[in-house]
């Protein structure tokens, strides 16, 4: 996983001191290339030891490896998307609309690329097989994550799968508790810490359902509550009322899931799509 995406996914592990290091790098990742470890620590109002702890939280040996990894990553991104990417994920107040649009587009393309290239395809195959055989499919997310759940529900429902989109936590918990054998319960949360969604998966798992978590944090409570975990990679801007880049990353997983399920019964899927298109777009 890219270092900048790893920082996003590791947000829940940071202490206040290491979070200040993460915030500075998110604001301007190129700063690491220009500062010594002592200068970075001073800029973050923390200690050299905290910077080292930050690096180890990311799975790196130390500051030198962080600098090398970021230099490589920023070089690739600059070659692919232009030098604007080296400014990091944040949208600056001074950015024009064109610059903001270019940054968001670049981050969304990066998110799709990193998500698909980092997918656990063995897990994806198992989830596809489970959904294909499922007697009931439950989908639940809160806030922006519900839009992602809604998209998968729409796709599955349109090809005749027994899918239910749950919008209320109590409704979700009840459905999870009373699920029949052969139920697959999918929970959507980019942070992986949304308490109601985690509880929904815990109840579903205790009831004997196969639980699937779609999250940006593989070490999160949601991931631990899931039998199978599909991880998205995204770098969000602070200027967001809801998920932007992370939503695109999760939608990429949703599309892969749907195509996998559709392939299982190809002729039946094509027929269902044609018939539903005909009834919703009459001549």
C-alpha cells in the first residue's frame, strides 16, 4: 500500500503526538524530503522519538525508510498526474476550481488504482461465491457509506437477487439477528469504527451469517467483526461533508463484486438486465 494511503488507514492507531506528524505529511508530504528528523519533530511540536514511533506504526524501520518511500511515491504520482499531486491530499484555500477539480480527479484515480491493485482476490472470490449462493443478502452502512450499500443493493436487486438495504440501526440489528441460514451480511464503513455498523456485523456473525466488511482500515473493529474483509485505499481531503475519494474507492469494490456475481450466472444476468431495462424504458 502507498505510504500516504497507509497513513489514512492507520488514523486510529495514532497518539496525539504521532497524529501531528501524520497531519503535517497529509498537508505537504514533500516536506519530509526537505526536513531532517529533528526539523520535522520541531515543526510538529513533538520529539524525535515520536517521529520514529510514527514510522514504526506504518510498518517502516525509521525516518530514512519513510523519506525513501515517500520520494519514490511522489515521483511516480508526479509523473502520472503532474506536480500538483506533490502538494498532498488537502485542498488549499488558494486553489482555483480547476486546481481543486484536478486534485480530486487525481486522488480518485489513485484510489481506484490502489484499491484494485491491493485487493485480496481470494477473499473477493469467496465473497462472490457466497453472495451467489445466498438465501438472503443484507446490506448496511451509515451516512455516506449507505450510498455505497445502496449502489450494491440496486445492482443485485436488478438481477433478481434477494438483497435487502437496511437504513436504520435497529432494523439492521433485527434483520441480522433473525437471518435464516445462508445469509450474507455486508457492512460498509470507511473508517471501520462506526459503532452501529460494527454491532450489526457482530450480531450477524453470532447468528451464523457470513459477514463481509468493506472498509479502508484492515485493523479496525469492523474488519475484526467480519469473516471476510475487502479493503479500499483512499486519501480524503478535510474539506468534505461526506466521503468523496473513499466513496469512489468503495464503489470500485462494489463494481468488482457485482461483476463477479453477474459472471456466475451470465445468461441469467444478461436476461434480467434486458428485461428490467425494457420495463423501465418502454418504447
